[in-house]
């Protein structure tokens, strides 16, 4: 597989194994992301995409191998220290806190580095959230909750965003809006690792795609090659 | 009206006031339990012993170091809270992933050990603690010692400050969020294990502060917490496990209900809280202010 020329990858994952209890989920994941890139992990249900994100964040039962961020090894460190290096995670289930209102949800993740968005900028990006800032977080619509889940990790100054299926279960017009937001974030210099089931959505935003199957990365396709690799990708994803 | 009911106003108001004072202690203690349960998922059966340790700490500070009540009101909760922190780091943190039953066994066992040690050293007859505020007010229908009035106000203030800290501050937001989803909160960069330790220390400190406030009213004795804590657990169950406002409101109201029962049907006054508990659980199994998860 051909990896585009990059100076020093922001995130480098090598031989990553992960377990939930007794079940061995990741069997040596290898990939890397350059600074400012938008990379997706594609694959069928249960291939290990979400587990890869959770392993990078350090919230799986057990993991081995190597995950370096800005050259620093993170395996063996608790998740709160990994977050403080500048990695932020937006989980698939969104993880909006019902005992916090919208603004409290937004302000929850502590600022770990300078350079994050201000609250005003986040509200400009997601005007709905400002209108409903006193509402209970879980009273929002699915799309608004997704925007809240993305919005709250933009304040922290983290440079790498891990987004787990941000379009899942949302109406097409909202999916489109989230696509615009993700492109804007890339323009602002965020590095994004995106897990997606929705390949058509992924293809519109990403620089490169890694295909995950049975806990391994089995292929890599750049955005430029997507058209000619379409048949191959569809076979991988079973679409 | 009072003639109709066959009771005298002094008896009624007197018992209501006593009920309010008891309710103040129920509220403070169940508040600490609610805070601890919310965060640690452990029902802290050591709470009564820690309340007793607060009273003893104040008594020892006075007897050995001449530390006055007002200083002890701050110092004793800090000392007992720090002992709580050590217990959490050494023992409790090892059982969070296990069933509730293990938390029950551990904290209940600790309570027995702690109370046994105090009983062995100081006996169980109890020692008096001089009231820091002398005198009282004649309210017409009854005589109210000033100190008891102070206890009600102080307890209310402590409850409201705690409520504010949890519901309206940034640290409180961390706490509420970590109660819901500790893994995600930790993945945001917050040191959740440390937050848990602090929470336990503060919850224990609240129990100890209630103990200091109780010292001038009751005898300071090794078993002063055991009877009280039974009622307090009923209060927590009625209010809803983990609900902060629920603990405060239920604590004060059950004190009043108990007081009223003493006026109208004294034999039931010891059991009325448990009757209320049974009724509430029949109608709302999660408690009055509790949320089913």
C-alpha cells in the first residue's frame, strides 16, 4: 500500500491490539495520519473501527502495540492523560449528559491546549445550540445532540479529533450540514480521524480511507483513487 | 382548633421544632450519602461512624488542645474527611467494579471496626460537650435554646451550599457528568479517580460536620451514629438514591413528620419513617426525587 509523502505523522498506530475482557478485537492495526489530514476508517459492522478509536483514546479494557501522538507513546497511559496531549473524542452514542444543560455540556471538556474555538465561535457554527443553551442536553433532537457532541470538543484546543459515525441516524439535510462543518474544521487545521458506515458521506470529505476488516487494516485508498477503486471498496464494505 | 384536636399548642410547636432539628441532621447526613452514592456507586454504611468520629474529633480537640467549638466545626470535618480519603484510596477503590453487596460489606464492616475501637477506648456511656451558645429564646409556646436554633439554620446553610456547589458550579458539572459516564469524562482529560476520592472526602466531611453540630445536643458516644444512620438510610431511599435536593427536602420533611407523629400518636413515632418508606417504594420505586436509569 502506498502512503503519501508526509514529514512526521501526527498520529502513528502500529501493531495495535485490543481486548474487551476475553475477546480479542483488534489484531494489529497499522495506520498513520499527517497533520491537517482528514482520514476515515471504513469497514463493515464489527470490523473494529470504533474499538480503534476507543483504543487510541485509552478506554478499552486492555491494549498493546504502539500509538504515538506527536512522537509520544500513549499506550500504558490513562485516558485523561491522553486527552491532555491534545486528542479529543466524539463517541458514536454521542455521550450527551442528561444532568447537564447544553452550555454545561459544551463547557465540560477542559481546555488542554491553547488554540481551541471560543464559545462564541462554536455558537456561530451551531446557532441551534445557543438558542437552546439552557435546555437539558438530552432534550435536543438527534442532529442537535450530534452538533453538541462535536461542538464541545472544539473548545479544548485538541488538534486531533476522533469522530465516530457523526452522521448515524440523521436526516440527509443534517448529514449535509455536518459534512460542511467537518470541511470547515479541516480548513481550520484540525486533523480528523473519522469512522463512517456511510461511504458516500465519507468520500465527500476525506483525503484518504483506510479499510478495516477483522481487527486489521487491509487496504488504503486516497481520495484521488476512490473512483477507480469503487468496485474494490464496495466489495470490502458489502454495499 | 387546638381544643378540637385535643392537643396543646406548646406540645405541637415544641415537637415540630424538635422534628425540624432532627430533620436538619437527617438532611445533612443523607446529603453526604447521596453525594457519595452518586459518584462512587457505593452505599456508605460507615457514614454513622464517621458522624460519630466528627463529634469525637471536636470533643478531643476541646479536651486535649483546648480548641473551641467554632474552630472544631471546621477542623474536625477536615480531619475526618482526610481519614475518609485514606480509606477510599486504600480500600474502597478496589471494589467499585464489583456488585453493590461488596461495598455494603466493606463499609458496614468498617463501621463496626471503627465503632468498636471507640467503644474500647472511651466506653459507650458518652461524654457531654458544652454548648457553645448559652441561653435561649422564650417563644411563648416553648423555650428554644439558642444553639438548637443555630443548628437548624447552619444545617440549612450547609445543605444549600452543597446543592449550589453540585448543581451550579463547574466542579459540580464534572461530578454530575462523571456520575453518568465516568469513562467519557475521563477521556475528556479529567482525572476521574481523583474526583472520586475528593467526593468521598467531602461526603465524609459532611457527616463529620453533622457530628460536630450534634455534639453539644447529644452525648458524644461511640454508638451515637448507629441509630441515626438507620433513619438516614430510610430518608435516602425515600428521597431517591443519589438525588441531592431529594435528600435535603426529604430529610427536613421526615423530621417534621416524625415530630407530628410524636404529638398525635407517640407509639408510632419510631416507625413512621419506615412506614412512609414502604408507601413511597410501593408508588415510586426510585424514590420521590429519584430517576430510574
